[in-house]
C-alpha cells in the first residue's frame, strides 16, 4: 500500500487506523489514502477536533475515489474496536488492513511509579494493541494485513523514566510474532514498525520534560535529522501492501540508523 509506487495495489482497499488524531496515526491515514485506500480514522471520542484535521489532511491528498471517515473508538474497550471493524466492512464492503497506532506517553521513575500509572499506560499502549489485533483477526479477510506501532525503546534499548512505555512497546513485539503464527493459515500478515525519535507532539512533550530540545537529538542520528511521522507512515504503507506479501512476524526499524550507531 505504498503511495509512492506507480503500480500501487491500494486502490479500493479498506484500512482502519487507531490513534488517528495525531502523529504517526495521522500520517498513516494520509499515506494510505494517498495510495488509494478507503480509511476509517479511529480516535478516542474526546479527539473529535484533531481527527477532523486528520480526515481533512488525508482527504486533500487522497487518490481519486478514496474516502477517509472518522470513527470514535476507545482502544481500552474491545467492543468499540469490534464495532469499528464492522463499520469499515459495512461502509465499503470489504476489510483489508488494520494499523494499531494508538498510544499514550507519560514519564515516571520506577521509584515513583504507582500501580495506577503503570496499569493506565499499559492498558492503552499494550492492551489497546492486543484488543485491536484481536478485533482485526476476527474481521479481516484472507490476505489481510495488521501493522502495529512499537518502538526502538522496546527492542534494542531501554528508556530511563519511562519503563512502563518501554515495557509496553517490547510486549507489542511478542504479540506481533505470536499473532503472525496464529493467523498465518488464514493468510493474514502481522508486522510492526519500530520508530526511533520522531517529530510528533508526544515526542516534543517528552523531550521538553527532560529539558532536551528535539533538534539536539538530531546530532546523534547518523542520517542527521529527527524522523518525520511520514517516514514511519511510508514503512507502515509498505508492510500493509502486496509488496510485503511474504513478510510477517517482523519489526521494521525506522530510526535513521540510531540503533546501529557505535557508542563514542
């Protein structure tokens, strides 16, 4: 579903994206619609304004005939995600791709971490992805694709002050690999993207709390810049496309080479 490919196989396909109100989720909606897919842009009910901006941005660049529609769904509620999947199929008559992007981010040292803080984040960032994958598995047709948004902090590094977030992102990879094996006999592929430092509202808020400008992080990245949400969205579009038809259970790192940089 790569919108940059002249022979894109996205036209007429149907995708559902959670966390569509901003950041990587919004960029995924834009990329998928530009590739010709109909997109159900799902967000928490309190994000109507932001998801409206997503629909406008995606619609402006959508390929001819592609539609983008908003839908309120809380990833903490499995029934709402099932309803979202049913709506995608009802509206467009088929269902092909799910992108699990919804996440929250908060900071807390282990010494200050409460059970409530830990559970609240994991309920969205890991439990929400599980519920999205579960709903997708029941609704997708043969040859469907699921793409989850993990993170490099759950794969090759930790993140001091954010152990709950890193744990959730690491858990996503276990879920992706297991779901890929369970769903392979139905031709449903399950993969993940693992972004590094990406220019999103969440990233700005996080580095601000640490007193580090986001621009300063670019100095550590081999490619010399902080990633854009569209960089991650392009990877999502590839994993959702027929070009990745023999790829499942994998994590595609999108970090400008930061994970492979030798320490000084």
